[in-house]
């Protein structure tokens, strides 16, 4: 079957945080390539299921039942070769909620929590809003590729780190951590007694020649100190249906997390979350295969366009995710210059680098989960206003 990912659908007036939010501040003429939800419709089978549930007309309290957990188990087994007992799986609406509860339950105010930067900000913000100290371990950009600075990471861990927040694959840089890198992270967490919290929400988008390893699979010792955060939200573009599953092998950690959910008043999933996940995880493989191909083509298109029209800008080769991290420092390291060119003159909204921490300045993040025509128009606008314009 062939799916039409080229179809452009307006998201204005749908309460879209991405499009209506941008329109409120920037106007409706802007093209939005920022917030990491896709401008592509969810799988038709999910749409049909949600529509049929909507027609039922009674939107009462719901619980995940055995078929739900079976779908999650089946997915983790097929996608990552990870066999997970049902009782390891804890439903939570959003990963950011889960991380906030984990921080609150497994650390004290003032405790140090480490992230590799540039870093996905909602996760980083969860540290500071809970009165913990965010410890940034800046990654090294070597020959166009980000690497963890393990010397810096160990220095920080020696000074006491309660939790390591891992984003795997990494957002915004698109790195897919190798098994060897994960083993070094795990070794440090064992040596310095830190809890590993891994946000694997982009794990279903891994590009050729790379493989996603769930850190808890490395050994039982690692699993016992790991919390793995998963969701079909990015994969099938279901973010607002609020479906995440937090996989916790350690029974004591799991029960403390469940208690945190109860204290926060989080229990029943939304009416549409359970059926959407069940269908997505069991009936939509062909859709996802085509989506991955489309994203791959979008990446190739973007790389070719930038090479031809804006060659000074360096795209960091994405190993995973549908996001691209772009080094614009050859034009300017000053974010205000980038805002003037991209947002004000070109009328394109992107995620600017400092929103991922200070070491993101001079970079932008592009969301390529969009119809190609939308990308083409956005990039042509950028090229037409490009300050280092090349006449061909």
C-alpha cells in the first residue's frame, strides 16, 4: 500500500501548539519547522480506530487492559529484541511527566542531575523546576560528529550525580549511541551509583548503518538501575493523545515510581490512548516503513538543497530521529542574526540553538517530519534571503 505523505494539511485553528502558537506570535504567513511533532497524518488504521471510538459517544474512564500490555511487549520484542515482563511496564501520559516524577522521587532538592548538552529542554527544565541542579556535560563536536566527553562526565560524577538523564537517540544532534558508548555510560553510573533515566522516544527512527540499543539490555546490573521511557507518540504522530510507557525492571524503583504517579493523581489514560497504541503497535508496520523512507528522502533533499544554495551551513549527519541539527556559525555565531534572517526575513520558524542550552548558539534544529513541498518552500525562502547569497 502507498501512503500520501506529500499531502499538505493546514493545522491552523486546531489548537496546534506548533502552528497556532507560532501564528499568535509571528503571524500566519510563517512556515513552522520547530516543534517535534510531524505535519503528516497518523496511520489511516489509527485514524479509523480513533474515529470509531469517538462515535461510540461515551467517553468514560479507561484502563490499559491485557491486550494493551501485550501490544507494548510485542513492539519492544520486535523493534529492539527486548523481552519485557508485563509488570515492568507502567503507563504514564507523557515522558516529561514521568521524568519530573522520577526526579522528585529519586533525588532531593539541590541534588545534581547530569545531561549531555546541547539538550532537549523540556527534560532539562524538569530538573530545575524541581529545585535540582542541572549539570551540563557538553559534548565534543569532532569532524562533524558529536561525541560524549567521558573525561568531563566522570569529573562531574566524581562530585556526585544522583541521576543521569540520557536522551537516546539524542535530540537535537541526532546521535545514535553505540553499544560501546552506552557501556561506558553504564559503567560510570554503576561506579558512582547514579540512576539511569533513558528517554528513547525517537528510537523508532534509526538510519542505515546504525542500531538502537536499549541501555537496560546491557546487563542485569545495568537494568536494575535503569528506567526506560518509551512512547508511540513520535513514531506514529500521536503526541497529543498522551501515551507513554515507562519500563522499570527493578521492582523497588518501579513501586516508588508508581507511588509518585498516585501522588500526582495520574492513573487513567485518555479514552483514545489505549486503542490508538494497540492499533499503531500491531497493524501499522507498512505505514511506518514508508514513513521512514519518506523521512530519509527528506533528509537527502535537505542536504542537497543546503549544499547547493547555502553551502557554508553544515548539517550534522543525523544517525537517528526526523530532526536535523545545523551549524550556521559560518554565517554567524550570533543567534540574533539567525533570527533576523530565518524568522523575521524568511518567515520560517525553526528551533534556535540556545533553546537547547548555551552551547547550542549558532545552530538551528529543523523538523523534517513534513510534506516535501512544505520543506521546499521554507528552504527557498531561507535561500532567497540568505546573507551569503550565491548567484548560480
